[in-house]
């Protein structure tokens, strides 16, 4: 298994995790309702235990556009946390400024079980340029033929785009409806991809996609996310295994790029490195 050299003056980042607690107001349309708490203090303890400097908290879909708990969590450790919010496309520039000032670095568009919105329409095009002007990326979770509907607009998106969970590949062969469009998107210079949550894709498909991308471009514009606390897939999971899935597949150079250099490039954000525990693999 690949390890990060703890003597290197680099900081490693987890770019995808979630925080929430029971009792929060949930979105009317949702696929999941949590029956436990995922507290920011617990998440920070996991980062410490595995030698990671910082993390990105992504607004879970079941909380909709109410980002208040996310912003509260960011405020507890502003030097170590950034956020990805969920907003209405009518959100104003002033509201985006407030989100950015609170530590939000991107906006999430989750299209699972939802139609693709009209990204070429006036409302979305205004938002696209408002986001780009503030350096806020668009994070997209979609699957299969949705990538065909998204492709033309995301290729022309004026700011950075992040493809969530390796695009949720639907077959280990990487040949399925929408796969060609996803491949073209991932080749674009402004499109990034998160290597995260292989259990959300078809069996072995995420690992096949990860290997394919590593062969093609060696981790360029790739990020890693733990997906903690693995909503709807909690059973039998732990943080170290989530990280080991990546580090088992990459060289030391690729690990430094994916865990350390790439997050700094995308987010324009650095953090002081933390000592990685010597457990035979680090951070793991």
C-alpha cells in the first residue's frame, strides 16, 4: 500500500464528507432520513487520527438548500474546513458572497432521481458566471444518460466543474449508456473528478474507472473523498478503509498529487501539514 512520507512539507485533504444531526429540518423530497448524528467534532477527530490536515464538508441532499448547519460546522474550524453548499439557482450574488465568506468553495448539483435542469437557460447561465466570478466550482452528481444531457453545457461552463464519485460508473467494463459523454467531460481541462464512494457505483466499476483515469493522466485533476459517514452504506465501513481504497491503487507521486497538490490547486487553499501516524500505511 502506498504511503505519504510524513517528512514531506505537504498537507493531505479529504474533499468529501458530510455532517448533520438528528432533529434538523429535512427536505420535503428526499431519499434518505438519517437516524444518527455525524458531528463536526467527530469528523475532525478522524482527520487527526489519519494524519489529514483538512476537509471539505458537502451539504447532504436530505437537508436541501438549508445550509445553516453546514455553515455552523464550518465556523467551528475555519482553518481546517471548507464547504460545498446546495442552493436555488435564483440565489443572488450577495448571498453567494456570504457563502464564500463563510468558507463555501463550491455549489452542489445532485441529480440522482431528479431531472437535469436547463443549464443553458438564462437563470442557470447567470448563476454559472456568478459562481465563476467568485471562484466557486460546480460539483455534479449524476449518472448514466444524464451525462449526455449535461455534456454540452458542462464543457462550456465558465468555471471549474467537479464530477462526484467518479461519475457513478454503471459497469466495470466502463461501457454503458452515458459513458462516452462522461469520458469526454473528464478529459476537459476545467473538469475535476472525485475518487470516492466506490460502493455507490456498480460492483468493481469505480475501481475500474479509477484505474482507467490513472492510466490516462496519472491523477491529474483528481481528488479523494472519504464520503464519511457513508450515508445509506454505513455498515462495515471505516475511514481507514476508505482511504486505503485509493492508496492501494496509486504510486507515492500520484498520492501526493491527489491528496495534497490537487486540492490546493482547485480550492486555492492550503493548510499546515499534520503528522501522519506510522501504521504501516499513511494516511490510512
